[in-house]
């Protein structure tokens, strides 16, 4: 920038000019008077909130209000929940992944998604857990299950604050929820939304041989890569789901890979049951009806494969009289529209549960009662 002054009738902008274009000169007397006035004004506005001027009482307003964060507000819930949420970095020679987890027992047990750590486990890599306080620990895998996409880790510390479990069966569409996690490595990120739907059949997994079938809670709370394994909490701060998957737009929609308002969480009732099994046994069981499903069937319902080995001998379906080619249309009163919906409906139950399903054979509808067995 040039330091030269502009020419013409107007002087530099910092010198006030009179109507003749000449600088106004201030006399010494005027300068003294102006200094006195300036000091007086400063004394007035620099005074305390109460005092007197020329014998008159003056009161200047001062704001002393503070922001109130009522119990149950988003800020209050976040403050209580964030200390129990951890960041996870799973590393291996051929790469790694990041995700989220949360404390389920004060002596160092942490719940997360299996897909967050699966690669590191397979490659015999390392898993690092960072607490909200900044402390980092090397984690041990207590157990993991690809069927439910869940894993339990253990770190060598005690005195942690475990999150409270809610009841995902009591969740209603429209309930407010908060997702907390480490999207793109940004730990402690909080997003707000609602439950958009329940019982969504979602398939997740790292490969075709390692798919998880989730009877998911759908939410519009922003969930992005790195949120996996983090808690979805209700308006009391209780965990109702484990954030696990997001829907993305295909190439015809621009291939957007971030949140588009379609996030999915494993219901906590299922996650808690699986976590208990992993802690006690190192593995989890899941219920089956003893059939092979034709995953390529495109009609409504779920078709039992038309193969000789589609029905497990002595299994629940065999004992109930089901046959290859039967199309299952309802499970416990829930309409089944696809193979995935049947699988997640079955896996939402417990081994030993008695269930009723409706099926069609040669366009004739019938019902059958089965007792679910443990899958192998």
C-alpha cells in the first residue's frame, strides 16, 4: 500500500476538513477544554453501577444473568454421558480403522461394533482406547460376534463411569435421541435427532462372509464414519442403541458418503444380551429356526431354499413340518417382506423362545409353532 497522501481539495481521511477544504485548527484553549470534557465523560461511564453525579443518583444497568441448563437438557445429558464415551483406534500393518465405544462396567469393559476392530484382530494388530480425559490404553478383546456386529473390549483401569441402559423395546417413533461419538476422529461429538423408525432390517459387515443382520432403530441424528460403536441415548441419558450403520447415496445421487439423515443403531436390549454372553463366555449365541433361506428370492416374504439340505434335520422347522419352497410371510405377527427381515426378526428373539410363523405352500396359508434353537 502506498503511503502518499491524496491530492485535491480534500485532505487525508483522518483530518476533518471544513467547507473550504482547509484543515480545522484547534487552539490550545480549545484542546484543554476538550480534554476536560473527555475526562468527565470517562468518569461518568467508568463509574460503578451506582453513585452520584452533581448530587444526582445514577444507576447503570449491568447484566448478571447466566445461561441455565436445566436437568434433562441436551447440554446436561451431554455433560453426563460424554465422560463414558471413548475413541477407538484399531491398527494393523495393512491399515486400520477408527470408531467409538462406551463404558458398560466401571472396571474397564467397553462395548463397540465388531467391524471397528475386526481388521486389526484378523491381522493381529493393536487396539488403542482413548478416554475422554485423554488417557490412552491398549485394549484386550474379550469377545466379538459378527452376527450382531458387537464386541467387548477390556482396558486395565477401574473407577470408570458406566452408562445406564435403557429399554429399547419401549422406544417410540418420534422420541428425541442424542448420538455421541468420534466421527472422523472428532471425539465427543454430539448430534441431536429423533427415532425415525423401528425394526429396520439392515445388513452390515466388512465382507459377504461376515455380514451382520441388525433389527435396527433408525434415527436422523447425524451419524458419520467414526461414530460406529458409540451410544444412542434417550432424553434421560440412558443408552437405547449402539450406532452401527448409515445409508449413503448411490452414484446416481452424487455418491454422498456422509450423513444423509439415515442412521441405524442396534437396539440396546439385544446389545446388552450379547455383551453379557461375550463377557461370560467369550462368544455369543443367536437363535435359528433351522432352515436355509433363498437370499435371491425377490417376492414378498422369505423363501426356504429349494434344496435337499435346506431343512436342518431335527431342527425347529423340521419338527414343525416346514418344507423347501415354503414362503414365510409373518413372524410373531410381524409381516415379512424379505429374507433380511426374517433373519433380523428371528435374531431379535432368544434361544428357547416359542414363536409362531405364517407361511404359504402352493398358495395355501398355514401357521406353525417353533421353539428357537442356538445357531452354530
